[in-house]
C-alpha cells in the first residue's frame, strides 16, 4: 500500500528492489518494487544532523511501508556526501552491492524514468554543481544517455572557481573569473573595489591557486549577475540567477547577441563573447534588464544550436531536460519553443522537480537498467 506522501512513478521495466539515496542538496529517497518507483517527500539539504536523521528514518519507513528488502543500493559519485556514506554503510550491513551514479546522468535518467524512455536520448543537464567522472565540478552538460551508460558529448567552456565552494556563494568571484578568462584580470580590483578579497582573488586567478574549473551553468549565471552588479553576494541558493530571470522577464524577449557563442572543435559551448558583452553593458550603463534579456536570449540560441548539432550527428530526436536551471521559466520556455518541432521530442520533469530532488529517482532508474541487462560491456 503506497504512502500518500510518497510519489509513485510507474516504470517501463521490472527489476530488483533498489534503494537510491539521492544527492546532498534537496535530498529525497527512492525505492523500487517491480515496475514501480516510490519517491519520498523532500528531506532537504543534508548539512544538518536533523536532515541526516530524517534520511535514516525515511529509508527505514519506506522499506517497511512497501515490504521491500533492497537488493542494490545506489548513490552519488561524491564520496563526502552523507547520502553516499549512508548507502555504503547500509550495503555493507545488508551484504548487497552498491552502484555509484554520476549526478548529471541521474538528472537525465530521472526524466527517462518518468516518461518511460528506454531508447537512447540526448540529455541537456544544467545546474549548479555535480561531481563529474573526471573528479571536477560539472553543471553544463550535453550527454548521450543509453540506460545505464552515458557519454559526455560536450560541456560549457569552463570557468575558474576562485576559492572553491565560496565562489558559488559570491557571484562577484565568478564575475572576476569571467574577467580573467577574457584576459581582463587588471579590471578586477577596480570593478570590485568594495570587496575586501578582490586583490586575493585577482592573485588566485592570475596564479591559478585554489581555482578548480567548472562547466556549471549556475556559475555562468552568477558570473553574469556579478558583472551586471545585479548580485555580488547571495543570501540564498540561486538568488542571483532568479534576479537575472526576473529582470529578463521585466524587459521581454530580445534577439540573441550576434556571434554571442561558439561551438568549439571539442563540442564545448563557449559563451566568452556573451560574457564580454555583459562587461561592456555595465560600462556603458545599458539598461540592466535589457542585458539580462540579452543574456537569456543568447544562452537559449547557443543551447539550441548545440543540441541540434548533436541530434543530427547522433541521429537522435529525443531530448531530456534536467537540472535545477530548468526552474528558470525564461530558459525553459525559450528552449521548448525553439526545439518543439515535429522532428524533435522534448521531455522534462512533470511529477518530480527538475532539481536535485529528482536525483534519487534517476539513480534508481540507472540501477534498474544496469541490472536488467540493458548494457553489455
């Protein structure tokens, strides 16, 4: 008997009972039984002892409610997440195997699970961060997903994260990283003279100290917000991106910047010239809402060109959209309007959110595909 607070997702395949432990942010738990998946209500971010205790209790409660004895436990690639450590400890205790699933693979797999997609799909995964298979922070990914396997076809050209996780909280740092990318590091201290760490960040960027590289779409939004002085330091997650979206909505749609993006030989999507325009919008005191609309319009045009090129190369007409950036209605509707053609089939989150609360469902789907012989290595 299903618990009324859980979300039931009927699946296209049967398989062993899976326990999926989800992500770090917006954590949920997913368990499967036959061809049904049950996703728990939101547990939330696992930074607190309360949330971790709730995760433990939710696993216990769901296994009891559905009389499930998990045969495989799945988790994120990140070794430091509580959900990963819980999964590994649980599996050891129960003497069952574990499966680590890459974060963006799970985002796309969640959409596949919900829409019963068992054919290969293109996946556009756009979010703040998820650990990649190369141990770097990903977040702007074009994937080819075939059940339990995925291939990274391309990603957003990377930006430095000066100060690591701190850069995700302070958009001015991402703006500084954008200036460094544009060979305009000399402008950082002048532009961010109100930031006590401006000199330190300039040194970090010029000497490449504590500056991991990220392909994150969320951080690209932060860079734009910092350059336009929309937001320098965030008080909550995605604040800068939401402010940019609101400004773009106030202005209304504008055409993409001419040559505002390029697709490199390695199939990376490079928005350097768009960032350069954001720097100069600030300098010439352009209308900031126009700049925000230009940013969105150019992102959409670049993503559409990138996806269409991959669809043609790989002869795939199904595209799944996943990741927290798809909460952005301007981005989402812009992509859907441009890509919803008779030759293209778009799929996005319906019963679950596009953000990390869908990760557990995606992990469970990958485990089922892995265990139902959908791949052969």
